[in-house]
C-alpha cells in the first residue's frame, strides 16, 4: 500500500468527501459528525442518505458551461434510437461500456501517460482500453448500476491490466520527472482520478433517479467511436482482416508507399499468421492479442478502418453512392 497526500475534498453543496486511498470520509462542515467508508459500496450507502436533499452541482467558473442534463440525457437517448435503430440489451450495454470507458478511463491522466515518448504504446493502450471496456460491461445492468463503485473500480490502483501490471505500476512505468509531459506523480493523479470518479458516480446516481436507468444508459450510446464493444467493431474487424490478405485493398492507399510497409505486410507476428485466428481474436477483444500482435494491428491502421455501413455508398472506400451506377 502506498501513501498519497490528502487532496482537497469534493463538494456536494454542504457535503464533503475526502479520499486518502484507504478510506473515504464524508462530513458536513457545520457539524462535528462524520462518516467513514472503507470501500465504494459503503460510500454509496452513506451518500444515498443525502440523495433527497442534495443535488450534485459542479463548482467553479466554468459551471455555467456544463450541458444541462434535463435536455441532454433525453436527447442522447433519442439520438441512440435514431442512429442505431433497435439494439438488443446486450449490444446496448456493450456500447454504453465503450462510452463510459472513454469518459472515465481514457480521457483522464491515463491518456497523458500514453502521450509522447512513453512505454505505453498504441497497441498496449488498445489492449488496456479493451480490458477496461470488458470490466465496465460486467458492471452494467438494467437492474442496477453502482455508479460510484463503477468509477472507482475502473481507476483502482491495484487493478491488474493485460500487461500484468497494476494501474499504479503502469503509471509509475510512464512517470519521468525529467519530461514535462510525464512529470506528474501518478500517485497524486490517481488520487485526483478517484475524486473525479466519485463526483462522476454521484452525479449519475442522482440523474438515474430523475431520468431512469434505461434512459441514462441510452444516453451513453448516442455515438459509436469504433471501439471494441460498439456496433461497428465487427465491420472494422472484417474489413481489416480482408485487407491484410490483399496488398491492393483500398485500406492501404495511404500506407502502401511508405518505406516500412512491405516489411510490415509480409512479417505478420506468428500468433496471428492465420487470418481466421486474427479475426477470431479481434472479434473476441484486442486484449486477447499478444503485445506484438496488437502493435502490428495498430501499425496497420486498424483504428482508421472505415466503419460506415456503406448502405449509401462510401467516398472513403470508393464505393459508389446507392443512387449511382457502378459504370457511371
């Protein structure tokens, strides 16, 4: 167990929550009484006592710029239905898991750990993001979601990643006090991330009470970023695995003239030399790939494969518009 400095407390109007990794303290400033919680479930139970009297309100000069959830959440649910039509419950929860992972994991100091000169390479990041999406999916349900517990589970410093490292060990490996991009102490960053996770979770606990669990989950699903777990992932995998067997495939129009391309194309890692096995692993989740295989896929631009459904043609892929004849 490591020691982290005490961070400034979070504020829900008159309710404060402080965190020192081992224990959460909940207190009211005008009272000498306080409550202690030693895990996310205990913290959620304590905060529920304030649910009817307090609403989460972000503090600071930019508060007025936050989207109004009274309008945004129902709109997001409507956009989900408009863009994807009917998604069964499992597909909807996988898409929600991808979006939650993006918000609570990827778009945090984790992305800074990955930026610039870092041992956290693109292929490794893809595997870690996928494993996190899988974890989030296991915690989502239309019956109940412990939003605070979900956020804290994602950023748990002891969580073991596909690399075999814990989240904290990954942060320490990326830490470089002589590089301005990586000089921040990951212990302090993880403490701040935990506070953000509590704030995020508390906000969604209260929003669930207002909008209902299904509408709130549908709100997360208004867009598809092409990650594992999204509706487009299957198309991306199929198009990528088709391209790796065809040097003339349209996907390579940017790559084929690069000096590294021929060597890359003809030197596929042995564990994915069989395209059928590569397709199976990618569909099951990139976290199941080896480090070498994941990096090979990223170098091949799997993140840039067109994810359009091509129902109306596709300029990127050279497919004529549906109203055009292929001979025009």
